[in-house]
C-alpha cells in the first residue's frame, strides 16, 4: 500500500489501486445463480448490491478513482456504502482510495467481513487485496490467477493481475495483461495509463509515450493523462516539458495535487530548491485530507535531503508522525519511524537509527494490525538491523541478520524481500572489497532502487571496470523519479562519482 513505505517500493501504489467490477447489478443476493448467469453472458465480474442508487454511486466513484481523482471518489463510495451497508465491493474500493493507512485497514476489514455476500469474482478481489495487505504475494498471485481464469474477458481482472506483476517488477508480464485489458475494452483509459508506466519501467520510452498519448486522447478533459505523460518526461530529463504538462493537469483541476508533487521534483533536479519547496507549500495549502498533507510533507522531506539538510528533513518527518498520532494510525506511524531511521542512518547517527527502527517495530507489534503484518514487520526488522550493522562496520552481525532476513523472506516466498536480501549481501561484500560477489549480489537486488544502482557503480569502480561503473552511476544520477528517499540520498553522490 502506498501509505506503508516500510513494506515495499513505491510501485506498490499501483498494486493498491485495484479497481474492480463491471456494469452489472445483482439485486437479489439470495439468487446464487446470478453470478454464473452474468459470467455466462458477459464474462465480467458482477457488482453485487441490493440498491440501484448505491450501484450508481459506486460506478461514479470508480470512474473518478480510475482517473486517479482519489479524494473526489471518496464521497461517492461513502454514499454507496450508506445506501447499502452490505456492499462488499464498495468497501474494498473505499479502502483503496483511503487517505490514511488506518482508513484503508478499517474498510478492508469490512470488505472481508462482507465477502460472503458478494459474488465469486468480488470475493476473489477482496481476498487478493487482503493477501497483498498481509504481505503474502504468493497467495495473492494464486487468487489473481484464478480470477483471470474464471473471468478471462474482464478487463479489470487482467488489470488487477497486471498490477500484481508490476509490483513484483515483472514488467513484461504486466504489459501482457495491461495490453489484453485494452484489447478487451479499447476505451478503458486507466489500462493505457498503467501500460505507459510499465513500458517506462521496462525502459521502453517510445511505447510508453504512445500509451500516454492514447490515454490523453481517450480522456482529454481529465488531469491525470497530462500528469502521467509529465512523469515520463521527468524520467527522460525533459524537465521544462514535464512542468508544462503538469501545469496542463492543474489547469483542468487545480486540486489535482499530484502535479505539484511532480513540478517540485522537476525544479529540484534543476537545482531550484527554493522553488521546489514553494511548489510543495502550494500543495500543503490546497490539501483536503491528511493523505494529501502527508504527501506534501514527504515531498518537503525529500527536497531537504536532496540538498543535504538532514535536520530539516527530520523536522518534516516529525510533522508526518504527528498526523499519524492524531488519528492513532499505527501503520502510518510505523512508516514515519522507518523513514526517520533511514534518514538517521544516512546521517551517520547509527544508534539513533536503530532506536527509531525498534520503535517502529514496537508500534506495529502493539497495534491492532493483523498478525501477518506483525510477522512481516518482525521479519523486516532484521533488514534494518543488518543495515545498521553494515554502517557500523560490524560485518559479523550484518551477516547474521542478513541470513535471518533471507531465510524469513524465502519462507514467506516474498520476492521483493529476497531482492532486499541480495542488496544486504552486496553491501557486505562491498565493505569486504569482494567486488565480484558484490556485483553478483547487487545484480539480483532491486534495479528500480537508485541506491542499488549507486552501489553497483561503486562495485564496478572497485573492480576497475570504468565503463560499467559510469553506466551504473549514470542510471543512479539520472533516475529522475518523483520525490523518493533513496534517490535523494544518492543523487548528488552519483553526480560526483560521474564527475570523477
């Protein structure tokens, strides 16, 4: 989920935005044959509700959420739920547009509790979302494979499975399902959007640009197509053109705050730190929810780090933590403490970093979050402890913690955490100046993490391979993402490495 930075990469935002259901209604829940009949006629996942008005509100909310106007969609989902308190799919979709982690889990819990009142397809969507929230990708994949097998002609089923593959960085598989969704429903605009992102992540900028232009063509009066195209231009280093597209999105909808976030990134990468901060301040002033306020504060944190101001960055994290405290949002507070620990670690305050990580774990352990989430947090704590040990040059402890983390990730069949285990092994080998091992390990780590790319550059440099070192440093220095911690911490170091 996008709110839980400690669980996984930013790509999980895509996995969280699972929009589901087709244009049908089952007014009689007792008629168990209705889902089968609907499937036979259309091959689509049905929308199960006892209220036609609730259905209309759900579809209005879904339309907005699929256009990434998440805050605008909330009122429609809430209305649908008030009209039909047993509307399981509405609870699921409401969870996925929630501005805070606490709301996400509250609505997901309700969706799970109501799933026996839903159709088979809806139930699988809910079960898959629950598995993802509980950091169980193996179970999530099994459910989504069954979903697509049962509803092969449902574009949203393919879109959802594509989202799983995207989150696992299996971009060719994601592209296959997104393309199939566009073939099943040529006017299904959101599939072209995420197809563009999948092409971009796969390094195919030409096809990405074509997908985003098709997205613009389908819904030219909505802000997100221009915002998405701008993000591609940002990635390509075409910063002024990106800002132009972001401003087009804001001209259509001044409350489309994602575009302020993107403009801030483009300005920061141009060295215009004060202008980037001013752009994020606009975002703060317009924010309608704690989720939007949190995003603006996170942007300020990253811009501060990008300019080397660790104390300012930590002050911004404290503001985020205060938002979580206000609503007793354990998941959000855990993420904030994880963020704090990462900044302290980068600042060389190793013991303070460890304390923040331990507080993060305690916050989750003492919460009402599921046992699976608590188990995942306990497993991930070994990753944090290994990072601290590497930073302190205590390689014996680092190796012990890395092995514990690796075994846990293998037992959980968590592919993303296995990539992180390879990252740890690469860091240890780099400290030992065992460059061949470092390269082999880091090559199996997350290639969408600019920190890993920078470490690869160091390994190649240590080995004396200047060409490959330059290639890795270039990828790290020119990563050009939306504001993210790992990029802010290595961008200037990678630029300096290139200069030498």
